[in-house]
C-alpha cells in the first residue's frame, strides 16, 4: 500500500466520522423559510391557483388584476442567519429570522437586484408578524403593467 | 603382530571403539610411526576404517561427537515449519491489504456520501400560502429613486403589506 492510498483512506475515514457532526449540531435551530415571487399585472386577470384568496383581496386594494406565482423558494435558516433565494429577473431576497416566540416571528427581509453585474439593494425591512404566514412586499415595477410582489414567511 | 604391536594395542582398541578422549596425543604420534613399519597393525586399522566407511581418524572423532536427539530435530523442524507458515500468512495478509486498500478507500468515500445525504435534513416542503393578518414594521429602508413606502398594518379585511412607491407617488 502506497503512502498516497494510505492517506486517502485515512482522510476518507475521518470524513465519514466527522461529516455528520455539524449537521446534527445545528439541526434543532433551523427554521423553515419560504419566499415567493409574484408578478402582479393589469394586463390580464390570470391568477395562479395558490394565490386565489390573495388575488381577491389585493385586487380590492390595488389596480392589479392578475397575479402569477413566478417562483417559490423554500429552505431553512438559523436565528440571525440569512436564507437567500434567487427570484426572477435578477432579483433575489434574503430572509433572516431574528426571533421566534409563540406565534410571532421577527425577521429581516432584504431585496436585491443585480444590475450591471453588481447587486443593488432595493429594500430592507425589519418586521414582526405571524409565524408561518406570509408578509407581502411590493418591490418594484417589472414593466409597464407589471409589478413585483415578494411574499416571505418563517415558521 | 610384533612386540611393538602390543604397546599400541590399547591405542588401536580406543580408535576402533571411537574413544579418542582415552588416547594421549603422544600415543597417537607413536602409533602413527609404528604403522609405517607394521603392516599388520596397518591392516587392522584399515579394517576399522573399512567397517566405519570413513576416510580418516577424523571421521571417527566426528562419529564419537555428541549426536542430536531425534526429538530435538523434530522440535527444531516444527519450529521452522511454524515460522514458515506464519510468514506465509503474513505475506498473504499484506498482499490483501495492498490490494484491498484502494477498494476500502473508495468504499469509505461512498459511505461518506451516503451518510452525508442520509443525515441531511429532509428538504422542507413548502407550506400553503396564507397571508398574515397583521404586520408590525420596525423599520424600512428604500434605495435608488424610490422615495417612500406605503404600509398597511391590515385589519378590516385589508391585507397588511409594505409597498414601495416612487418619487412621483406612484406605485413604484
């Protein structure tokens, strides 16, 4: 057995023994995060099935009539650690859980768009809301008749 | 056999019996000189040599030396055989190790990958969409030409939201 193979075997065995440790260590501190990218429009009345109830309410509050779910990103994040998701048209969002207590969740939401290769922050907000329920943030016009709405939730 | 032969009878007997320790070096020397003049003694000694199938007196000496017991020979042979068998087993083990190590390394890597994936938290299923009925906004920052926001905390069948508006007051 050459020293190279001996070393490779040793490294592999060490990896096997150590690999699960960091996963187990933080397992109970992860929280589920979900971010949605919704394209609202005045050009049509098409509504994604998941957004039917939302559309009914939002159409009363805004001029938009169509709501299309463009992207759904789900992941996990620890307290004060961001979960980041790439959305549509170079937009991305970061959700950072700050505090979870009973049915309330405090979080930070940051929306960024990559323009000319550089990320530009569009919005940052700290808010508290219901755990597992989505907060709606109207970010920016996507075109003449379209608007980007981001919905974020932590549980 | 002459009178001189009688003087060397004990020496000849000792040589015939292999009892070399009983013969003084001086007696052997004298017997050697006697043999040159005495064909009978020479013939008698030759008889001893023929019977022993030996070439010289040295062979008699060798024959009289302590011999190895059969059980000692067996013990030594068994030890040699055992050592050979152990060495063979060791050689086989080393060969197996040499051939098996790369396979073991590959297997360990495969096990590592399997464990890694197996222990990863299962991807969380996205849960159904339900808008929050209330929101408390602790702070909002907007950038670029977006000059303001419109915030509704909800209530009265109104959804809470944060809505960025542009400098013209339009919805961004």
